[in-house]
């Protein structure tokens, strides 16, 4: 119900080798956003680490989302995910990870669904990706 929002999320991960090159990783995800009538704007300045090299091991991997809420149950959104590389030595532009998503969200009493299609815009990104996320709030 707030017009402006902010927060921070800390994530600690224990990974399988086929998902990540390092067994232990973490993420600090800042959350900045605004709910302006039917529009939502969210920015996540994200920093990942694999615990090698101290500050030198931090990677900048921001994400953004702009959504238009058609009603209380449906929204359409554009999302952008990036990985610029190590904070002190960004990758060359062609090797960075940049993806743009077209997303549709649906909320119901029983399940929330988010589906989308993504297009990679740099050589370091996947060319085409689809997603379907289902979730349920148990409250």
C-alpha cells in the first residue's frame, strides 16, 4: 500500500557444481521501488560474491522491473537482468550478461503465476529463455 518502498535481501547459497563454479556464494540485493497508481517501478542494485578476493570478488548484477497493473489480478511487465562482472573490472560490453523480458503476472486465491519470454541482447547472455513461476502464499 506504500507509494515508495525500500529494503535489502541477504542470500547465502550452497550450490551444486552444475549451477555455479563455486560451492558457496552470497548475494546482497537492494530493493528500491515506487507504486504509482497502476505502475510499479522496482530497481535492484545487486552484488554477488563467491568469497574470493574480498571486495575484488564482488560482481554487479542489477535488475529492473516496470509493471502495469491491469487490475488486482493481472499485470504486464518489462524486466531487465544484467551481469556487468567484477565491481572493480567490468567485463567488456560484448561479454556482459544483459537480458530483456516480457512478463505476464496473474494472481488468484489459489496460485500466483508469472510467465515470460526473454531475449539476450549481448553475446554473454542466452539468446532466448522462457519462464513459468508458480507460487502460493500460505497466509
